[in-house]
């Protein structure tokens, strides 16, 4: 079998597996978030944390709980890094520098997992498993909780409250993320991923040299970093490291993990609003964009455009032999279309158009399928904007799922959409305008600009991958990228919850002959169109200066 | 606690929730996963170590350099791919090169000049020149042609800087070939091509990579590129086949025997369609040492 055919089978089998998981996982999550019963372990957790699980929260209280939990998480993670030399299991690592510790704390709490450091030489076991991996779980659970709160805004009628954040957080962590992550971790070890709390060691190689053994709880962290669309690996080279991703089939599993929850959440949405077809419409938009991106990235990489790939004969720089070009491109697409940012190959060495496609994936706002939770709420906001645009065309008050999209709703949705472009473009402009900002580039010319654009796109969209040649461990970049990550995460969350709060109060309007049906292919196509047009209009000039200038001859 | 203001209570609750979840996901989860992994897959969980004469010589998953102290290939061993991890295959500083597809212009070292730390100026080699140089070196080692598109016969990137940047060319410099080298092409659109003077800034010129007439390279792609991790334990089947005659010669083994060992250490695609076929270099070399 040729490489292209094998690559097509690889991508095709992933799509089939995701389709098979859609109903069971979506239905399961529906039960998790709607069941009135608490398990015994959960009751114990609520008691220890002093939470009354049956108290419902209005959108303001829900948002304040999200922000309080995230603020405390940032402080805790910052402290853990600063004090790691005085705590056990540090592997002899020094305290992490303040700007880097702030950047890393924000990065993991916002589900970004941007890594300005090299894991194997900066963080000991305690920070990795007791700090970073914890945020891999809870930041993912926060994203899912916010998405569920928005769905309740559509599903409930004339209500005031959106649920209880603490219950959503704990259930998402315990009932969804933990069991899948545990099973996946064991599977990854079966493939060869390491899982040990041993000390560093060395061995003498065949030719008499010394080579270090870098121990880590790699499998347990790999599983949740993919499943929770986090992306922060224990090693600098992330999922390209053979101890994190040892074989071609573990590579398949990892791509599956990083897309499965985000693709199943539309099912949960459909069930919660009482119309499965609404879920199918949303997942259709996601799947269409996802498939198109896989095909285009593969096409760019397999055709190996550009001087160096032509000299090499294949785009193999920065790729592992066991994965090859095509499967690496699938991973790269999936990681930038979700908010994961894990990498199994190095995007900086991608062809100009392939790398440009990865930037475009992130600029889409990561909605196809997007981060766990964040993808669904991002797509629902785009659906709201779409019904508004459609309403304008036919001169009718726009409605989505029976809820009117009035001035307040459309303002919140538009503000949501505007947050990331403002952050990405301001951040990029600021970096390009200053000597320190530009100093981060490794490559020259348009490719250097792409490195900077990629960095701010990645931080603002909470992705976390990079054109990794960029040297961003400087106070300037650690601070500005940290701000992009924090604002890019929490402003949209507050806006989404405010939108949910105003939707939940409405009584649904009755369906009439004039109601725009939102479950048909026509509507799905309109949502996809609105997504692509909005993004293209916003970012085309920036893309023209970077990847397009480099890739089009 | 009820006498505290609401925002304080909220943050105390958040802290307590965080601590409890830290115990569950940061202590119980990794320890349970470690316990299960160590019990079920002990060898793999500890790094898939391989042994020679009872001593650990590496991990089946982590590539090694098969070079001598000066970095020259040890000829009786199959060679790994180039690596950007530290000085090569250093697990404490894993890295890719991160160089882009149009990184084609070198900064030539200026003879006699020192860098910031007082060492001789080494300049900077572009990704294209690295690829060309590796191709030439592998070609010489294996006795095949190292020629590739966009490479000069002396193993650097075949790249011109043309002045002025726009309009009819008046001057052309082969930027990666330091004088007194003979430029890879005598003329460019009627203009005589010069060799490059180290230290001179050619940034204002238009970059023109020249493809040349090399066709299918004899040296495979993975032999001239650094991997993503810098620890790639594998090479392609084509690169292993290219090296087999040299290894057989050095070891005085029949070629068929070495080829058979290559076959034995080739893993095909998982389930027939995942990934690419690959040869584990450490295991292959170990098998050769033990045969």
C-alpha cells in the first residue's frame, strides 16, 4: 500500500471511530450532567470542599465560581513551581523563574498548555503530576461545565439558574475524564509509554557514550493531556517523544482521544434541548470543516512544496519515521482544530501552506470540533450569529431553539467573537513593532512573521502549540502571551455565561411556518459559511504577510 | 464561616475544591496508573530497556548515535538519523530543528572572527545547507551519489542572491559558497556569478534557489533530516538497505545475512495502515554484535 492510501485509511478509520463514539459517549455525558443523584465519592468531595451540591446558581454566581476556582488554581500552580526545590519529588530541579512560572500557571489553568520551558529539565515529578496534570483535568472540566451551562440556557424555559458549577466540575472530572484517561493511560503503556516515579539514570550506549534515562509519569499525563485537549507534555518534544507516543497505533489513539469528547458533546446538546437533530446539525458543521482541514493539510505536506522539502524529496524535517508525513499531518490538524496543542511533529518545519493551514485552524476559533466544551460553546455562539444573519435577510426576529436572539444576545455573541481577533492581532502587532518582540524569531522573512502570528494565535485561542523555533521564554513574551491566554479564556467564558443567563429567562417561542429550521443541511452549511467568512475577513491580511507570502510563487 | 463576606467564602470554597481535586487527580490517579502499569507492563513502564551481556545499553524506543568521539560514523554500525537533541540523541534536551521550508541562506563564518564567548565564529548553516551537507556525507560513506535538487556539488544550498531585487539582474552571488570556492553555476541570466565574501551583507538581494538537474536522490529523505523528537529510534527501510552493503563489508558478513537481519528488525505499519514501515537501529546493531 502506498503512503497516501495508508494515510487516507488512517484518517478515515479515525472518522469512523469518532462517528461510532458519538451516540454512546454523548448519551453518557447527557446522563452525567442531568442526573439528580450524587455518588458516594462525590458527596464526600462536596463535604470536604464545603459545597452544597443541590443549590442552583444564576449566571453571575456560576461565572464567579468559575473565576474564583481559576484564580486560585493559578496562584496554587504558581506557588508550586516557585517552591518546587523545597518540596519532595523535585528531581533536583530549581525553582521556576517568576515570569515563566506565571506564564505556565496561566497556560495550564486556561487549558492552553503553552510551554515556554523544556519539561525534562525544568519540572520535577511533583509539579508535573500534582500541579500541571491536575489542571489538565480540571481546566477541561471547566470548559465542559461552561458548555453545559450554555446548553441549559437553551434548554430551560423561564428559569433563572444554570445549574451548579461545582457539581458540573466534579462530575466532569470524576465521571467523564478520569475513567477514560485511566484506561487510555494503561493502553499507552502497553504500547511502550513510560509510567514511573523513578530517579534519573544513565546507561552506556553501544559505542561507549553515556545516555540519560528521563523518567516520568508520562502515560498518565499523556492520556489526560490529549483527552482534555490540553497538550502540555512532560517532555519538551511532546507527543513526538517515543516515551509519550511510542508507536503508530498509540498515535492513532492519541488523535482519537483529543477529538472524541468535543465531537460527542453536540449529541449531549441535542439530548438536553430535546431534539437530537440539533446535535447532528452542529456535529455536521464540525465534521465538514475537520475533514476539509485534514485533506488540505495532507495535500500540502504530501506535495512537499518549498525549496527545502523539494531538496529533501519529502517533508520529513521534524517528523518521526514511525509516523511518517501523512499521519503527522493528521495529528497536526487535529491538535490545532481542537484547543490541544500537543504535537507529534514540528509545525515550524511544515511547508508554508501546510503550516498556514494549521494557523487557519486555530484562527477558526477552534470550533471544529474545538476544545472540550469550548468547541461546543464556540460553535453555538456561531450558530446564534448565523440565525441573526439569516433573520436579517428575511426580515424576521431571529430565533434559535425557540429562544429569541434580541439586541442583548447578539451583542454578547458578537463580543464573544471579537475577543480573540483583538488579542491575536494586537499581540502580533505589538511583538512585530518592538525589538524584543521580533527577537524571538528563529527563521527570517515571512516565516519569522508566521512564527509570531502562530504564537499569538495559539495563546489567544488557548491552543498551546507553536512554531517552536520561536524563543518566547523572555519576560516580554511570557507576560504578553500570558495575558492573551488569560483574556482569551475568561472573557469568552463570562460572555457565554451572560448569554446563557439571558437565554434561560425566556419562554420558548412557538414554532411557526416562518421559523428558520436549524436542523437541516441548509442551516449547517450556513453556519460553516459564516464561520469561514468571518475568519477569512478578519485574518486574511495577516495570513497574506506570513504563510501565503511564503507559500505562493 | 458564615460571617465572612461572600467573595471570601467563595474563594475558600474554591481552594478547598482545588485541594480535594488535586488529591484525586494529582495523587490517586497517577499512583493508580503507575501501580497498574508497573504490574501489567513492567518492562515497558520502565522504558523498554535493551541489554547486552546483562548490561543495559539503552532503550528500544530511544535512538542513539553510532559515532566515535569526534562524531564520525562507526562504520560497522547502521547509522541513525541526524538529531537536533543537544549534541545528538541527548534525552535531557530533546528538540527538533524547527527550521522552516525556505531557510536557505547561510551566515558564513568570518575567518579569524570570534563570537560572543570568544570561540571562533561558526556562522549559521541554513536547513538547506544542512540537508545538502548530510546528503553529500552519506553519499560518500555509502559509495553512492549524494546529489539532490537545490544542492551544489560541494554540499551546500545552491542559492543565489540577485541584485537589484527587482528588475533585470546586474549582479549575482552564490551566497552559501565562501570565496575562493567556484560557484556552482558560472552565469545567471547572462550575469557572471560571484562567490560569497564572509561578513558581507547580501540581505538586500532577491533569493533565488537553483534547482539544478539532479533527479531522484540516492540518499533517502530520513537520512538527511532531523526528526521531531531528536530521539527517533528508527530509520526507513530504504536507508537501512542503503547501509547494508557497507556494514556487511566492515563486518566481513555476507550481504544476505545483513539484509535478513534488517528484515527481521523492520516493523511494518500497525494493522497494515498506521504509520510507516521502520527499522529499529539499536536493536539491529545489537543483533549484528551478537551474531
